C-alpha cells in the first residue's frame, strides 16, 4: 500500500512540472509577438582591438661582474745553469829527481906542497892562454901573499914576488934634447895585460875561494891574524885602480943612473902606479878592467 501511494505522488509532481513548462513558453511567445519590427541592424565596424602597450621599463643592464685581470705571474728568473766545472787535470806526480851528490872536494894540500895545485888552477882559468917565462915555479902562494901585501902600500916586490923580472931594459928616446918614455917599451907588458884581460872573472873568483884557506895560512906566517887577507887583497886592487892613465908622451929626467918622471906629480906616485904608467895606457886599461870585474865577482 505504501508503494502505490508513493507512485501516485511522483506522477503528480511530473504533471505539475510539465504544466509549468507550457505556461512559461506561452508567456514568452506572447511578449515576443507584441514587440514592433526590429530596427535595421546597423553594422558597426569592428573596433580594432586596442593594443594595450604596457609601459616598458628601462632594462637595466644586468650587473656585469667586474673582470678581474689575472695578476701576471712574474716571469721566472732564468735558471742559470752552473758553468761546467772543469775537471781537474790529473796531477802527474813528477818523477823524483835523482839528486846526484856533488863529489866531495879534494882536501887541500899542505901549503908547502901547494905549487902543483896552484899551477893546475892557473891552467884551468887561463883557458889555453900561456904566460911562459913570467911566473916563478916555487912557493907560488907564499910569493903571491907577500906580493899583495906589499902592493897595499904601493910597493912592488921584484926579487921575492911570483913574477919574474923583465929582461929587457927600460927603453927611452931622445927628442929635442929631452928624454921620453919609448912607447915601444909598452909591448913588454902586452902578454901579461892580455892574459889578465881575457880571464873569466867568475872562474878566477871560484879558484881564489878554493885556495883562500892556504892564502890565509901564508898571510898568518907574515904575522897577520886569521881572516884578513881578502881585505888586504881588495886594498891592493884599489891601489892599482887608482893609477892615472895618459896617452901623452911621458918626459923623463936622469939625474943619476935611474930615470925619473919629469912631472913631479907622476914621480911622487907609489911605485906600483908608476909601473902602470910604464905599461902604457892601453895595457893599463886592460889590467884595470879585469881587476874591477874580479872584485865584483868576489864580493858577490
């Protein structure tokens, strides 16, 4: 029963809705039919769409990051390659020098037996030169010592000296009632002067040093002290070196047997220096040349 009642209600609602629809449609038709004819339709030009221009904002540039220049790296200093160190040359050890010991000098002979040695030394330093007939043959070193000792005071030992006296007489010439020393007489001394001039002073000095102990011994026999002979020798040399030299003719006088120099300054000279005048200036210079060189060598 409940079901049939419900069905009747639904039908009533549906009929009501249908009736409402018809009424609405009728009212609408009524109003539409009463309106006058519609005015002609004016075509309206379409309005161009208005472009809405949006205001453009100024475009700010995008912030640019500052360009940071890279800090230039300092150029590396050039690496100086060390100069190649030269390898030291191999040290070649010199072969040990073979030192040949100098032979021991022969002991000096006794003074009483020294003539052979003195003659041998004289031959060694003379280098082949000869002064035949000029030297005595005995006690040469003793005679030489006495000769040198006398020369220091300007005296010339003739009888006891090492030199033999000259045989030739003292030559003179007369000119305009005056007497002069004959220049030809100078030749008597040529051999001795040439011999001394040509001697090597170094060899002569060495020979002297070798026999000096014997000369000192002979000098002590004369009453002098040891070690004084060399000083005496130098004094004798200086006596000869002080002799004057002249190329002028030498005038003589003969108040007695012996001739004298006319010039008092020459006559007053020591005998040793007057002998040098009688040798002639050329021979005098030769003798002096050797004595100067010998003295220097002996001092060195």
